[in-house]
C-alpha cells in the first residue's frame, strides 16, 4: 500500500468515527457528497496538462520514433479488434460491479444493481480524473455506501477488504509472472530488473498483508493507551492508531470472503483480466502481439504510473507501459500504437458515463435521505462478521 493510500484510509477512518459519533448522539448524518474544489486557474492548468499530454503521446512521440502521426495510424487499425477491445473493457467493468456487490451488498437491501452501477462507475471516473492514487474513488464509494444506511465501521472494514481483493490479484500477477519470466518457465524473457525485482516487491507486500492479518483484535486499544496527552501530535497519533486495526479487519474480511468461495470474488480477476485483454487486443489490431505473459507483466509494471501525482496517471501509465515493452524487446512502434489505443479505451470510455453516474448517484442519495426515518435494511446492522466494529471485525 502506498503512503498516499495510507493517508487516505486514515482520513477516511477519522470521518467514519465522526459519523459514528453523530449517530450515537442521535444527530442525523448529513455528510455532503465528496467534491473537489477546483479554481479557475486549476481548471485551466488541468486542461492544458491533458491537452499537452495527449499532443505529446499522439503527435510528438510517434514522430520522434518514426511512427508518423499516431491518430492516422490508429485509423488504419483493424476495426474488429478495436471493437473487441471495447467489449472487453465493458466486461472488465462488469467484474468490478460484481466484486463491489460481493463485498458491500451482503444482506443490504438499499443497494441494488442500478445503485451498484452508479456507485462503482462514479468511483472509477473519480479515480480516472483525479490524482492521489485512487483516493478520490475510495472516498466517493465509502460516502455512498455510508449514505445507504450501513454502519460506518462496517463500511471502513469492507472498503479495505475490497481494495485487498483487488490488489491481491495485482501482487499475485507480479509474483507469478515475474518468477515465470525470470526463470524461463514462461515465454518472453526479460531482464532481472523487469521480472524478478517486481516479483520480490510483490512477495514483500504479501508478507506485510499476512502480518497485518495476524494483529490482535485489541491492537487499537493497546495503541490508543499510548496515545495519551493533548496537542497536535497526540491528535495525529490517535488518528494513526486506527489504521492497523482497520487494516487487520479488512484483510481478515477479504480472507473470509475467499474461504467462503463467494463467486463474486472472481470479479477482481475479471476487472484486471479483461482490462489486460484490451491491451492484448490492441496489439492484434496493429500487428503481431508479443507473448501474453509479456503483455501481462508490462501492463502491471506500467500501471504503477497511477501512483504519480497525475490525473488518472495520465502520461505516467503510457510511458511506463511503453518503457516496459521496450525492456522486453517489443517493437517500439507497435507498442506505442497498442498502448495509446488501449489507454484511449480504458481511460476515456468510463469518463462520460461516470460523470452521468455521478449525478444519478446524487439523486439516489437524496432519495435515501428522504427514507432515513425508516428502519435500516436487514444486514445494515448486525448479521455480518464485521458487525462488532473494527476491533475484532472479520
């Protein structure tokens, strides 16, 4: 987990605690929808950045590489393979919705399939458009689920479980494919730095997750006892001690979902697998693709560009993927065309529907607010492994 994601989860934890306090005091929870305050100068700077990035990758870089104008080359791509790529991206998002329902909608009646679509698509659009390692999408998703009536502590636990299930596929891919390529078990070759090093990093992440899962149930109480005193330092320490307990409960919840053989967990594999297949289809659209194991590895190495402080990793992901393919010896011209077409589908396809879903979600939440006087739906309180709260939640 990156530092930015850790800070986002700490902030989310504090907000959830405040919401729980308002509920306990009998005051309604009237949180506003997460918004990004953008000044005119920031909006102009954002537009200039996007236009500059698009111009560089689609017009300048191809000419430097001798590809010609990428837009014109894309027009000559196999339209059938490009159409297949669009379908695969839709299937990828369908997997994301299925995973969301498997984690969040167990016994919770207010969130049906339409609401699940609105929450997930609006969250994906927020992740695509804003930086901070996907924190915008996390905040929006958590807010919407809380407004549906689910207890804040359960939301926090399930949010962590959701992210764990997504990124265990990511880390597992780096580990398995990295070892396979590095040892020659898989076709494609690749240097130690592009195969074994990512596999080592993935193994370390699994070790950290396993250590977090074994933390005692009362870890927050033990750490809280040391966070005595007043002042800014004590405040930050008090906020920080909730993170280990939240992480432990979320990891254990993810493990329980896997052990229960919940078929919705396969949505995490579908989310990544179909998205990788879009990139594979784009190689077919413009030429002969490299081994799928190479596409698999270059994809995950390249998506590390999402950690850069760029909107949706725009520029960072493209550069990372093209560089990774170059490290594997894939034809540079073909890589540029395939990667840029893939990003055109995966980045821009959800943007307009996501903006529409955002406003649909606002209307849905307004309807839920009108229903606040009614009892919570079954499963919103109790009846789940997380009902005891973050401490001891599973």
